[in-house]
C-alpha cells in the first residue's frame, strides 16, 4: 500500500485549501486518516474515515471547518479545509491501515497506522 498527498500550499487566514490523498494497493478495506504535525509539536489526528466512508471522526479543533471525504472508486481521500487559521499550519499526512476491528479508539490512534505518505505542507498566514 502506498499513499501520496497533494494540494498543500500557502493561504491567508480565513482562506481554504483542499488536500488529496491517492492510495494504491489493496486499500478497499482500509481505514484512512489525516494527521498533521506543526513545528515543535507532536503529530495529531485531524480526521479518520472507515473503509466504507460511513463513519467519520474529527478532532475537536477542526469540526465545522474541515470536511473529509472518501472516493472508493478512485481510492482517494480528500480534506476540504475552510476558515483556515495560523494554528492550522503544519505538515499534513495521509495514513491507511487494515484494521481487524473498526473501533474509534483504534482508528484514532496514530501508532495503529502502518502506511503513511510523505506529507504536504500547509501554511496559513495571519
């Protein structure tokens, strides 16, 4: 399984960006997630999506601003980010994993994911 992110860039506060993650390999039954890592901070969850796309979990600080969607036909995970703030500045990573059981506690655990992309930089200026 390989995952590749794209769509990062620079935007002013209040602006929007859309990230995409292309997954190759046997990913049909895989949960996928977006994580981010700001300078000097640990990597943190942004959102996670079940294999069928029916179960989505967002981190509290992105709820109402970010929307994740999954296209099973193209094995693509997208992240629409609106009302961006400087504190959203980070490297954004896409991750994938085949979980034996789909539980929120597992799907929201960074170390549970085996497949990671290289990341894409998002910079929000004030």
